[in-house]
C-alpha cells in the first residue's frame, strides 16, 4: 500500500491533507517522495523556526538523545532548567510551566487564572473573557475559550465560564468587564487562525488599563506569535504591555512538541506540588531543542525578520489581485480576489507550500529563509494571485 493509502486506512480522518507525501527537507526547502522541490512558506504552521533539519538544532537534539531522552518530573534535568532560565531572563517573567503543546500551555494559563481567582476572591470572580474570532486550542476547555462557534457546534457542552468580546471594540470590552466577575482577559495580539488580524494598540492599551485597575489577569496567547515570529521575541512586546501570563509553543521547539506557560509576579506561586503537572512537560530532548532555538533569536535575527516582512508587504500591497495584506513580521495574511484555495493549489503545483487563514493566504516561512528563496516564492505567488 502507498503512504496515502495507509494513511486513509489507519489514521483518523481529522485532517484534509494536501495530495503530497513529504519525504525530507533542508532549511526552507522540502522534497516529496518523487523528489519534487517546494519552498516552505508555512514551516509546519509556524513550528520549524529555522526550517527543516537545521544543523545546530539537530546537533543539540542528538547530543541530548545520546545523554538522557526522558525522566519524570520527580527529578531535575539541566535542559528544562536552562530553558526556563533563558525565557525568564529574556522576558522578566518569574516562573515557567512546560507542557507539550499550545493547547496545553493555554489550559495551564486558564487553570492559573482560576486558581488565582479562587485564592483571592473565592467563587466571586471566575469568568475569563476571550475575543470573537480567537483560537486557543482543540481541547474541550480551549475550544470553550476559542471565540468561534464553528469550532463549538459538534462538541457541546463545553467548559463554562467564558464570554467573548468583539476584537478591537473598546465599548464591548468595557461593558463585559463591568460585572465584577471577570478574573482574566485572554487574547492573541494577532489572531492567526482568525485571519491574521492584529489587534489595535488602542484596544490592547484598554485591556491593559482594565487589568491593572481591576486586578484582572492579562493572558497573552503567543502560541503562533511567539519566538521571533512578529519581529519581536514575543508579540506582546510590540504593544508596550507586560502581561501576567504568556503562553507559547510551535516555534519554541523547532519541530519537537513543547509548550510553555510563563507566569508573572502575581501568579508565580499559584501552583503548588500536585496542583498541575505533565508527564512529558520539560522533556530533556524537547527542551534541548528549544534552548537551541531561543538562544539564536537575537536582535540580529529579529531585525532580519522585520526586513523580510517589509519586503513582502512592499511586494504584495497594491499588486494585481491582492485586496489587502495584514499581519506582522513573518506572520502574514493576504486577502485575494481569487479564492485562496485555488491559489494554494496552484502554488503547490509550482513548488510553493503556503497556508490558509479564513479566506486569506497565510505565510509563515522559516525565520531564516534566504532572500533568494523568499523572492522566488513571492514572485510565484504574485503571478498566481494576478490571474
């Protein structure tokens, strides 16, 4: 049986896969089973921060595999502690909880908020506000936090205690925080699955004002926007705020599953032994890979991300068939006159792998994609979009 046939017969049908069997990769290039070359403009939905088979990342992971691949969290390990130190020193947060994914990092944030509310206000403040059009994960609770009914309809009843504010609507935000029962506001600075839509600075500033004034925890979901993707280490840094909790995953591991929940001063001690945990959280191999990634996201790389972002915006804004370009850094959405599904299919035929977000073409290339490959991919996309 072929790979496609094996997949169809034995893997749950949760994915609408594209008709490509990928076999290997090198940097921003991927190759299928027939040897066809593709420019990777999706990086595994923002995961492969330095592309495929990055030499330094492979060396770090391999060295740890040959040392200690796993132990339970009953014991200390160096990669986990080292990664937590780097994240805290780079951000000013106090503690980190490691998990396996973005959904799990968001679950931890929600638990931390509820525990903070219980410790300080009993059962009087339990509600968590998120935004309409948000996406926070696919567990029952993170689905409840996700402000899109399309993800809810088949899995009711969801976890209670969430309400949704229209993104960038300050009046709606004020109204829904006036009841005195809100313990946290959770948001993405750029709604990724929601269409690559950045929040306005005015709206984020209002969230910050309410959080400080009313002791409402500010939770920023950086699962997709984190780890250099927006041209800053984390997306919230573009808004001049200091959240209480930040969640991240995807690009942090560079291709291995890891999530992190960064806890600020208010919540650094909210968890005690037995109140939360994860069998694989902080796994030495995943943590070693993440250390390799995060140590290389420096000012030079971030400046390069911004430069490449400017190139993409300048190339696409006003181009034939392009209605608008949104996003930040190397997280970009393109609203096109043609259907995005048709554009993505033709791009695959011409050797470019991109993504969708609602009706848009979404670009999440490796942070270190070369100028030559980036230009080639953008030229191909422009030609297809213009048809």
